[in-house]
C-alpha cells in the first residue's frame, strides 16, 4: 500500500484536516514542466507553501491536544480521588453500603495509603461474597418454591438498582470509563504524531530525489528543533500516568451482586458518522453485563428527530455498530417504547437480568419513563471533544470556509465547536 493511503487509513477522519498534506505535496513533484518556475519541472514554491501550511496545522493540532490533555489529566486525578474517598462500610447485615465522607476533603483522600484502601475493599469482598454465597445456596434450595424465587428476584433487582446508584459504583464507572477513553485518545495522538513525522521524512526524501537537492536532513533537523512535539514525549509521560491511575482504579472496583455480569445491556442511538465516541461508549457497556443489544433509528426517524438527513444510510450505520454489540434492531419511529418493549423479554424483567446504559449527554432520553420502571438505568461519561456534528461540519459543509473555521475551532464537552467565549458557533 502506498504511504498516502496508509496515512489516510491510519488517521481518524476528523483529524485528517490537520495532517501533513502528503498527497498535494507529492502532486507538485509531478507538475508539467511548462507550468513550473524552475528547470527541474518542480513547482518548488507550491511544495514549500504546502510544507509550511502542514507544519502550521500540525502545530495547531498538537498545541490544542496538549492543552486539553494536561487539563483532562487533572480531571482524571480528581475522579480517582473521588473514588478513593468513597467509603465502603460493612453493615451488621453484611450489606455493602457506599457513601461519600462529607467530613473529608478529596485532598486528604489523596494523602491516604493506597494499600489501606485495598485492604478495606478486600475485607468487604469476603463479607459480601459470603452473603451472596448464602443467598445463592438458599435460592437453589428453594428453587421449587415460586414465592421464594420471586422474593429472591425482587431482592436481587433492588440490589442491582442500589449498587448502580451508589456513590462508590458511580465514581468507579466515571473514573474507569474516562481513563480507558483517555488512554485510547493519547495512544491515537501518539500514532498521529508518528505518522506525520514519517510523512515529513518521506516527502522530503522524494523532493531531494526529484530535484537532486540535499535539503532533507536540514529540514528534519529544523523539525526536531521547532516541532519537537513530534517525538510525543509529553504525551508519553501523560500516558504513563494514566496507566498508573487505571491500575489503582481496578483495585478499587466495587463488589457487584451475583449475576451482574450476566445481564443484557440495552441502548439506543443514531450512530451517524460513526466515530471513536460511539466506539468508546459501546465498549463501556460491557461493564454492566455480557450481552449488548442496541437499537438504531432508521433514516426517516433520524430526520424527524434531528431535522437533518443522515450522512451514512441505515445499512452503513448498522455495519459500523454491529462489531461492538451482540444484537441490533431497527427503530422506525421517533418513539422507541414499542420497539424496545418488544425486544425485552418478561423473563429478563422478572429476574432482573437486564439494564439500560447510555452516554450522559442526554439524561432525559426518549423512552426513559418506561425503561426505568422495569430495569436499572446507568449513565457513562461521553468522549470529550468528539461529535458527529463537528465531523459533519468539517467534511460535509458546502462552504469551504465553514469547513476550515470548524476544523480550527475550539470544542466544548460535547464536541460542538465554540468561540473564545464558549458560545457554540453557528454554521
């Protein structure tokens, strides 16, 4: 595969605008001699204009990413400290109760010893594990007693809801999911920098070969001095810190009720212009169960919901989502209730073997009233600075100036482009 194809295939679509314009620079090396300004047949002025423009865009991209990453790293530290400050107490009945200690600050939690926190969790694990073992044995002994089985199901469903709403579990989910997403984002930035550093090297080598000059080494030395971020050292340091926080978070994982990991997890979305935010969200659903079922709105209902047409048709959107879920169904209406009700079995509702999970960007999602009446609802943090709206504007707006403006705009939490005052830009 030619390098330009490798470059485009390896870089996120929404980041391609900032990448080295390898294809256009390569074209300048093949211009007709009659239309060039030197004896080599090369439009050197255009080549170096594109070269400088690529450096400018890449520098802008990195500076924005580093600024965001440093700030978000602090957010991650705060979330981990919040998780550490969530106390788990073993009640007289052996219940696992989680609560936030209002008398202790997060700063004081930071000073506590991690091993002490781990011991507390382990002690609680033994207590709760014994309790669940007793419940399981009692359930087996009374399996022929419908009343006893029903009572056990009701208890388990309430336990699922209680744990899901507990401060400890919610702090864990937000810390774990955010750190997983942050780690993937930093890895993508490192890959992006590496590919673009290689692109500069390769295109300069082509220029030397085509013109008979020897500027490649000089230009690479200049890049090493003026665009030292291409080595990615700052991002690597942040990535190492994220790995350390993830190890701590996994040790602080709350003890979950029997059967938690055997549930079906339902979710609904549109998934147009499928991006890493969608991918991260769908992967996170496995924290709530083993079998993921997703509903996807068809093209007509999408238009009615958002007052705009999809970029990707239903078939494309289904193909993009299916690798991340176990089952997929289509919703041909703006009201998903009937279709979701048709997918959820009465048995799963009765035994508490189902839940619903989605991003926290829409808390009052369509169908929530019915969903919450029959199963727990969980929310996960969305991937920051990532949205279909931004991608749609950069690559599908009719006006090239609008595309450029959107590409270089700052973004808020939900990925929408904003001005310096934080107001959403209107395109």
